[in-house]
C-alpha cells in the first residue's frame, strides 16, 4: 500500500564527474556558501561571477557548472580531496586568489557568519595557505585590520 502512495523514483541519475580544478573550486565555493546552512541568491550570483571570471565562461555556462558543483558538493569527497585537486593544478599565488574569491562568497550576503569563516579557514589550510596570508586575505575582504 505504501508503495502505491509513495512510489519509488527511478534511479537514472548519471554519475558525477571526477573533480578537476573547475569542479573542485566550484564545489568549495558552494561549500563555503552553505556553511551557515543558508544559500542566498547573492551567494549563488557571486559564485557564478567567480566561475565566469576565473574560467572565461558565459553566464549560462557558469550556471550549469555551478549546478554540477552543487551536486558534487552534496555527494562527493571532503574538503581535503577538493583542495588536493587544486593544490596539484594551480600554484600558491593562484590559490591565494581563490581564497579571495571564496571570501567574496562569504561576504556576498553582507553578513560574515562564524560558520562560514570557520569553513573558509579550514579550506584555506587545506589549500596550504599560510596563516599570515589567510589573515591578510580576510582583512582585505572584510575591511578589518589583520589579526582583527
């Protein structure tokens, strides 16, 4: 009887792609945005803009990439695995640039939340960003002096 009321949906989902640098960055951007259990239109728009600028994508391409990254973030490995992909694909200066982009996502809704900040600091550590650089990037993003 329950089967008739709640039929099972077919499981025809295609498998998620293996994370490359684009997908890893997108998934980490989504992860930062979701750290406070809120995913605002401002954060989504900021992620799309970052993906467009970073990878030279058109608006629709960036939105499709973000949608794939959202699915990947929900079902894929942890932060360390995404960070490893990025550490292998890009140099330190580029990773600092990526951290700046992640701060733009944190600040997109106009509120800096402790859960987002903690998540971002964990990602920065996994990316191999030094504490000094992390503090400087945060100060730049938030308008605070380094070390608050």
